C-alpha cells in the first residue's frame, strides 16, 4: 500500500494495513534546508536527519495553497502601507492601514533562532477601531485564485502522500486583528459588532472556498481557527454562533465537491464536540491529551470516531522532553486509544512541530519512535 493510498483510504473510512503517521509541518510545509537565509532555521545541520525521516518514512500531508493576487490592487495600495527593517537578529514588519479617519497599525517580529512570528501590535485596539475596520470596502479582501500550481504540486508529491488545502476560517481572521485580551472582551460584550466582522470575512472566505473546492475537488482541507471560540476563551454557546454559523458553510462547500475537511482545534474540546460534530467534519486534529486538552482520545473515538478520522494526540513538548521509554508509552497509548473499537480511522500526529534552530538527539529519537511503533502496530 503506497503512502498516498493509505491516507486516502483512511479519509474514506476504508481498511488500511496500519495507521498513518505524519509529522505535521515537517515535510508538510516543504522546508528548504539549502536556503541560506539566516531566518531559515531548517538550514542548521541538526535538522537534516529529521527532515529525511519525515520525507522518506512518514505518510506525508503537504500543505497546498493556490496562487493568489489581490483582485483590487490599487485599492490595497491606497489603504495598506508596509515597512520592514532589521535590528540585530530580528526582522520587523510594520503594516499601516488607513481606515476612514483612523490609522491602524500592526507590528510583527521574527527572530533568527526560531521559526515563528511575534505580534507586538495588533490592528484593532478598541471598538472604535473595529467600527472603522467594518466600514472598509469588502473589495480589500477579494482575491484572484489560480489552482494550477496545486495540481503540479500534487503531481510532484506522487505516491509519497497527499496534498492538503489550508485555510483559516472567519473567526481566525477576525480574532487575529486583536490582542487576545481585547478579542475575548469584544467577542463577549460586543456580539453584534463581532458578528458583523465575522460576516465581513465570511463573504470573502466563502467565495474562496467555493472557487478552490470547485476547481481542485476531492482533496483534504485543513480549516483552522476553531480554538479561538473554545473554552476558556468563550462559552460553548458562542462557539455555536461564531464557528458553526460561519465555518459550517465552508465544510459543506468542500464536501459538495468531493473533498474532506479536517478541523484544527487545539485545547479544550469536551463541551464543543457536539457542535463540531454538527458540522459533519471528516477529521479532527490534534485532540490534545490532558492537561493541554480536557478529553481523552478513547472518549472522542467512542462518541465521534464512527464518522470522523482522528488525528493526534502526541504533544510536541513530550517529543522534545520525555525520555524514550516514557515517550514510547505515550505513543503506544495513542495508537491503542485511537484505534479502539470501530471507527473511521486514526492518524498518528503530533500537536505541532519544533520551531527552534537546533534539533536535539532526544527529539530525533522520539520522532523515530513514533514512526517505528506506528509501522509495527496492528489494531
């Protein structure tokens, strides 16, 4: 059974020779270890054995995006302005957005030793900023979409795995405009305004989803952002309003064109799982074990695994910190719970990936254990 066949059969709920195993962003984002950019952590020699392991021994799920351009570039140039500079080992990018009589600013920092972005300033600091943003023309968010490169990417991957369309949902885009504190207060106390913001993003994202799923049908999608409406940030009732209402239609569009939707949601799941199930998703990740999450993998399998492929549930912190014997027990437990009884399928997956410049021997050893134990496992 090829790696591609194993993954597609898993998504369809068909029998497979063993569970699939993949390393999320590693191989998924196609990192280039030969890029000498000082902000590319993957060019450190310690990454090579891990990248080779991911590319050669795992069931690859490669992130896949269309070629895009702004539908109204002149309008974008009128409202958005960008400035980038470096200080020491850090790269800063400031974005300025002219919204009516207000100037909204956003500042991010990238540090050379780590593969992540730090948001130092968010666009929206208060409800006046939000109202100004809502008055901006929807055309600012419109994209021209070309799926041709996605087809070529899939051909290049061949039987090593599958590609996965990756898209944030309306709440992901909305919440990202605020600091976490301002977001939660606004979503709780300014619900009418927040619905308007979600509707603004939904109009654009729904059109994008329909276009991509129609022109690139039958593929796996990852839709992310759900966790912004999970506990402890918001109560389950608002998850229903803010996620099911606006993300649910995206799920239906993908499935109407033969695709599969994997919902990405970190943290607590127990009280929102009924709402997630109501969207009739095909897969769920990363199903974090307690204490990061609040429900065990076997419970999710028992209640929802019949119709949903489960991806999980190994924590990246365990990969980096546990000794091999303890980590082996974690892997074996996940394999047993993820395949217990009857269900649509299970994929051994970590919750995230390392973002530092150096991969330790312990980290490499534990990733190797994930592969070896999964390949030997028979449910």
